[in-house]
C-alpha cells in the first residue's frame, strides 16, 4: 500500500488520506479507498494491473474484503482487482434496517462503485453473502458483466423452500436463528467471540489458522463495531422477508441468470453431497464450470486459495476473451 495511506473517494473520484496504518496481513500493492453510494459509505481495496480485465470480489459472513487476502496476489498479477466491504460489514457503514439490507440494494451499491471506477464490464466474484449479492447483480445488470462466480451458495429460495428441517439444522441453522426479531441480538451481545468461533470452527483447522495469522483479530474488530451485529442480522432478515419472495416471482416468470457462471463449493462445506449444478441450472442458463473443491470447507478462499485462484483465473480469461 503506497505510503501506508488509506485513501477515500467520493462519487466524483476525489481522493483523501485517511491515515490508516498498514495491516501486515494485506498483500503488497493494494490501496484502501472509500466511496459514498446510495447514501452509504463503502470501504474497498484495489490493486493490480491498470484497470485491465477487472475483477470485483465480494466477501461473505461474518467477514470482510480480507477473506480474499490469500488469492489477491495471484489475481492481481493478471487483473485489476477491487475487493469491497458490503454495507453493514467490514469497515463499511453499518446503516439501520430501514436503510435497506436486501440484495438488490447491495447490488446497486456495488454497481455504483463499479461505475465510479469506470470498470465495466467486470467479472463479479462472490462468496457466501457476497455471492448472493453477485447473483442479484447478474439479474439486474447483465449487460455490464463479463461473468459471475458464485462460491459455496445455493439459491436462497431453495434453502427455504426445498431443504428439509433436518438439512437446515445441519447446514443452515443461521438462516432460521438470525431472522428471529430481537432475540439474536440479546443472545450474541457480550458473546461475540463464541458466536464467531462457532462459524469459523466448522472448517477443520481454519479457526486456528485465522488466529495464527491474525485474520481472526481483524474479523473480530469489524464485527464489534457499533451496529455491525444488527446489520449482519438484518442482512439475513432481508433475505427472508424481501429477497426470497422476489426470487420466487422471478423464477415463476422464467427469469434466469444469463451471463457466464462459475460455481465452486467445498467437499466439507454446506453444499457437500447436494446436486449443486442441477439446482443452479433451474435459475442460471450458462454455467461454464462447477467444481467441488477437495479437502475444503465453506471458506474456500482461505481453505484452498491456490485451487480457488486457479479456477478464477481460468474462468476470467474465458469470460474476457469472449467480450
């Protein structure tokens, strides 16, 4: 990060120093910036080749842009890369529920960021909650995408409509717990470490690695920011209350993702043993690759970064060659 600075831009592209100290976890060559979109301040990092074949990375819960740290050097060697903190996460603003936490709003945030940077078309890459935003982006702005990669997710409406109660208990219990009004905030408050550990502990050895390299400390720092817990919970509530009904309607109308799509999931993650490709073909008509990553849990870019980066580079190359 040049000069150890932390840069912020408004929607007109002006830059100012934020005086943030360099994080030793950060790959060399990235710069921090901020932009205000849809009335909400977003934090993001950028780096790599000068806006060549741009990739935009969207993180999952309960993380931030930092989850991409192990794949960023490889991706930046061939592409211009932006990794954003979604509204409500990381160092982005934590707006109240009424400000909007649905996926269409978050996709609009990222679309505004992409336009601000002048990057279209892009390959959009999302993991977990970020992949859900990427799916919505592919539906709302297909002409501005070269491709979309969805890491370790199923369609949200499939989770609620077609998984059995037993499968939800085993794989998707947060999708029930976190939509309950008010109670989760009461139970999580003062117990944030135990809550975070329950997620990162699902992947064998991951929590220990995150503690060892300092990433857990950084995820904890942003999760303890004022409004962060409520924002994350409102993300899940908006999925249940707003996004899933919208996706049901789109599916009934026959609307699908039409851009080239890459799917990846871990063989020890939430999707293990499910017919992932068949499920996604109901709502996406141009799946270019579907890969179950061996010896991998839910957090693909931190469990198997080399394999993930290889698949992403191959997919991005294919997408940009076609544009």
